[in-house]
C-alpha cells in the first residue's frame, strides 16, 4: 500500500514539474530591434510595454537590442521572429547584414517591419542597402508628411491571416505617411493601402497607389511590412493592436511549423 502511495506521489510530482517546465519554456523567441531616441522613442516605449504584456500572456519571450553589434548567424538561430520596430535599414554591421539576408531569404525565421524599415536611400553618410530595397519591393524613400495627417487605411486582402478580425477600413489618427519613388505593388503582395483622399489636413505629398501593408512572397521567411509606427496613439486603436498581434503569431508560426 505504501509503495503504491509513494508511486502515485512520485508520479504527481513529476507531472507537476513537467507542467511548471512547460509554463517556463517559451513557445517561441522574438528579437525586437528598436531606436531609443529621436522622433520615434515615444512609439518604441509604448510598443515595448504592449509587447511585454503580450509576451507574458501568450508565453513567448522577447529580447530587445538597439544596435546590430551582436547580430550574426549564431545569434539569430536563437530567434523564430525578428521585429524591426522602427529600426532603419542602414548603418548595420557587415556581419549583421549577411546574417539577416540569409535569415530572410532562407526562411530561418519570420520578420515584421514597421515604419522606419522603409527609410531606404542615402542617409547619415551611409549608402542604400540594395538587397533590403529589393526585399521591400524595389522602392526608395522620397518624401513624407512632416506635419502629420490622419487618414483611412483600406484593407485589400481581407483573407490574409494578419487581417483576421480587422475592420475593412480603419482610421490612423497621426502618421507621417512616407512616399516612395514608385509603388512596391508589382513586386510584393499588397495587403492594405492608405486612401490619400482622406488625409486630414490635406497634403500635396501623395504618390497615388499607396500601399502601407505588404508581404514579399519571394522570400522564404514569412514577412510583413506595416508602415504605421510613428506615434504611440496607434496603441489606442483596437484594429492596430490586433494587426500587430496577428502579424506576430502568423510570422512566427512559419518557423515553428518547421521544427
């Protein structure tokens, strides 16, 4: 009898330990790159608070870096998703450039880029990153609405997983609205675009066909670029938060399914 009770207690202890271990083991690991200065610091701070809560609730882990010094193949193998949270595509260390290109082109993990990720051109004495421009549809940054404008974003691909539960159109209260030398549409899969006729206040800085959410299906990594990412007021929008959350689980899932 005592042996049976001992065996049952031992089994219960092992099961409890397994449950505790499962709870402590993250479902996937995220690397978030962010700028901690300049105009985007307020957005980054708000995003970090929101991301940390989501990571805790959904049981994934997230690490933050502010430069590319650590990035190489061995470093990135630890992560199933990279979030380029308002981080520019220039001034990266050469080893980081090579590792990132492999990560995306070979599908070693997923990627979500926001706002500053399409600041493509010659900035601060750095040359444009041609591979990254191709990744974003062959575009080059041209101009932006420095005084900001409210506008309506219209969903084009309602069936894409990142748009699950998102309104057919939603308001963005405050954004800079970049324009590029051309629309990326011929080279990417457009998921949503901004209706430039809804700019408030109106602006002459327009590009006509103006995608703001897209994915590049030519890359093996699940990827999505979301232009909106300048102001912390974005986190007052349920549609924006749902879009961000959907993007995380969709992009990270591609790698988890391979394991």
